[in-house]
C-alpha cells in the first residue's frame, strides 16, 4: 500500500472530476512489483490503545512516501522516474552539492 502511494497511485482530476475512475487507468502495484519484505513481530502492549492493542496495517504506510534516500525533498506524489531525474538534474540541486 505504501509503495503504491509513493510510486504509482495518482488521482487525476480534470475540471473538478476524477479522470481515472477505473483500475485500468489507476495504477496499483501487483505482487510481482513488490520487493522482498522482512517483518518483525513486536510483542508488547501499547498503553494508549484499547486493551493494549496497536495497529498493524496503515501505521506502517505513513513513512513510506516520506523516505528521503536521495537527500532531496519531493512535495508531489507519486514519485515517477521523470520527477526524480528532473529534481536530481535541477540547477538548485547542482548548486547544493
């Protein structure tokens, strides 16, 4: 879910209406698009959650799109190859390094 949010999913709005309303035009990552994931079960209670429980799904997605591996900040999702290359080749980026 986080990888789709960061890299492929884009709601296109034209004249105030969603233009890509079908899964044929709204790109979602498929199982073959996913990297190998290593997970760890943390078995301790969350004192602020009901009965000590904590979220498993969506809390892990929050930092995915915010990853800053290139030392460049992006303010628009999804991150496409063209956006990344354009930012890395931008005059502001060239002067900063």
